[in-house]
């Protein structure tokens, strides 16, 4: 059974998030419906990140198993056709081995948060960025963001209903830069807690406005208390931009391990 890796872009505004839910449309459901429309198969796809309601993606990754060995180009074209008119696009499709898993094979996820920092209201970017009228000091935000880099207990910056077993994460980088009216925050880690990025960006806004300093961010982090977090930034400005995976050699080893487990299961059944 061939496994396909899908690189996905979407506008999160119409969706209740990536994951299929009973209370509204999801990106996962759109792609699964598109697969059923062209192949006749009902499948469950796996995703690298469970983005929340209204969160966007430029480089989400999913995997799907199909019983027929379709050419990757055929799958790409068919999915893009059947995803319409929903704002979901499959940017790339490639065949993978069974050891590949969009979620568990990932070694790094990168997010971008966009703030439009101006007084006039947003027109073209409404719903695609956080509109902040008060002037922000991006350099001060960048300095304070370095508090988050490294291995920490991020209890303060996780949603109260976060299901992660541990609040500890290792943030590899966190930058904040200004280009005209746009302030962009970018961060990367192997994985993130529920609402972690939005919680950190919302707290950094306090720094940008001069109400907090880096020491206040450090105190909030060390408090390990959700009530110490600043206001959570809205979903509008958040984008999952990229998911990185293991090297080809590591992938081969994973595939061989998977085949070995399948053989053991087969032997056990006989």
C-alpha cells in the first residue's frame, strides 16, 4: 500500500482547525473528501500539526495511504481539483515508505506570526494578520524573545486544556523583525504546546508597547503559572510555515524497522 506525503497550504479562516471535528469544517476533512472523490477510498490522513481554528498554513504536511499505486502527479492534480472551492492547496505530493509518519517523523516545526502595526484598519489582510494600533518596539520584542530559547517548562504559555504529557519543550530559535508596518515573529521547535506560540507572541506585545521588559517575560516563564501569561494573540496572524524531517538514511532505517515489525506480526499470526 503506497504512502503519499502531502505538503499543504490553507487559509484557516473557514475552518475549525486541521483536525476533523463534528462541530464544523476542518482541513483534514476537506482533503479526505477529495481523496474519496477521486479514488473511491475512505481514508484517514495524518497531519504534522493540529492547527487551531483560524490558524493558517504555508507548509503543513500530511500523509495518506491509498490501496492503488497512483502516480504522485495524478494524486496532486486530483486532490487540488477536488479540494475546490475550499481554500486548501496541495503544493507537493511524493511517494514515501511506510516508515514515514507526518507527525512522528518530524524533527522540527516552524511557525510565523504576522502583526500589522499601524493605526488604519486592515482591508486586504483582515483575518490574515493581527492588527495592533499601538506602536511596537520590535527590537525590544526580539531581545525579550530570547528568554524563550532553549529548554524550559512552558506551563505559563500553554492552554489550560493542553493534552501534552509534559510542559517542557526546547525552542531552537525565536526572532522578531520589523519590515515597514509588518512585525514578524518566527520560531522553531521539534514540537509546541497548545496555544504556546500565540501565548508567547501576546506576551511579547506587552514588551513592544513598553509595559513589560525581558525580566518580566523571564519572571512569567519561571512562574510556571498560566495566570502569569500576557493576553493570548489571536489566531489570525499565525502560520505553520515548514515541517522538517529526518535524513534519507534515517528514513531508510525507519522503513526497515517498520518492515521488521510487520514480519514479526505476520509470523505471530501463523
